[in-house]
């Protein structure tokens, strides 16, 4: 099936709790206080584009929690990955981690979480929002990204434009490779600059206990609840903050910093998660149990290399016209 070379679109019928335009992020500006933004779950984001043979940076919609609805103004090939938010086409249930054909006049709905918190919607060729500082990644606090470049979340009546799609191709991620967001989450921690300033008993407490995801979570950070840990420092000189950094304020409750984090901070940091592990955390709801284990850069690099190789050379599942 082919379409003529013309701009196509979806219309937003219901904007839901939070639906944002994202590409892989805005890099090269942290020195002037501009954070990276980008998808909270990189694994899901990159696979959505890979299933469609898009450029891996192609713009998508990150849908948090659901209650998001679109009307197709043209035929399209889409991919959905990440959380199962009860997606439906015209009241017909559809599964995530695969491509779907959608026709002009079809309604696409994301209802409520079945598993995970954030779904990614990609379209063949990618959406076409405005670009600011080389990216369309939406960071509302900074007024950057989104459809018009000013950081707004998607709203009722917005039109998501995309380029023509040549053909529909059925593709899916094999079941063994799909993350199970209901499993207990154990995350590797790479020691940070202030790791040795946490006494051994505090480090033991951190790695041996379970923490709960609190109600205070957003794209800036995930605040956890559990045994308080404390460093020997009252504070530190403000320094740059990496995605996945685990800072520990005076109350001893760890905060994992996410994609919309501030670019500098002055709390001691016991360590940092890899981007892939931080993405897994971003799919967990309040009340979820999380534990940590000591890791290192070599382990994180090895996992990332395997992931990148799979994206580049691995078949994304069953492909047939």
C-alpha cells in the first residue's frame, strides 16, 4: 500500500494526563543550563523507530498514564512500544511492541495502564514538530520543544503532522526481548564522586534494603522511600548532574534524577544508574519496590553496546509485506 507525497496528520481528540513530543534529546547546551530532555525510556523509544525503519532520532509522542486519543486524518503505519496503556484502534485492542496499520478516520485510544507508565507512539517517517536548539524534545520548564517549539504538552485540537509512508510492514519485538514492567526491579549503581563520603554502614544499608517509588515522581526525578542514608558531607559545591544520578538530600531519601533534571546540583550523590536502567525505573508507578546493587562503567557499557548492536543489525521480529 502506498500514499502520495503530501503532509499527513493526526488530530488530538483527548490530550490525557501528559503527552509530549520527544526526540532523543537536546545535547550540547548543559553548560548554559539547558537540560537534555528526551524520552524517559530510551529502550522503548529507540525500538519504536527501529520497528518502522525510521531514523532512530525521529520524533515520537511519549504518553504518560494514558487517556490520550487521536483521530487519523490519513492512512499511516505506526509503532507502539513501552507501557501497555490499553491501546485500541476503533475499540479493537492492540498490543504494544509492534507495528499497526491505521486508516483515515480511525480513532486511536490509549486508556489506562495495564503494565508500565509510559508508551511511545511512532509513525513511519516521524512526526514533524518545530526544532529548537537542534531538537524537538519537550522540556516544559524551559519552554523548549513540542509542536511549536515553546515547550507545551499536547492539547486537544493539535495536529501531529508526518510525512508519507511508502508501505506497511508488519514488525514486532520478540517476546523474550520485551521488558516486563511488573517484575521486581534491581538496578546497578555506578559509584559517584561522593561515594566514599557515605560510610560503609550507609552504603550497606542502601544496597541491602528495598526502596519504594514515592508519589513524588515526574520527568525531573524519582523520589524514593526507604531506610534513610547519610553521607559525611553537609553539602557539596554545585556540579553537573548526569541522567540517572542518585542524589541524597538531608532527609536521607534518595532521588534519581531523570531526563528533565536541573543541570547542576549541590547534594551528595552516591552513584548513578545507566540510561537503560533509568528507563526501566521510569516505567514504575508509586508503590513499586526497587533495590540496588553495586555496578561499574564496564557493565553499563557492555549492556549498551549489546543494545546498540541489536538495534543496528538485529531483525526486529517478524517482517512481512
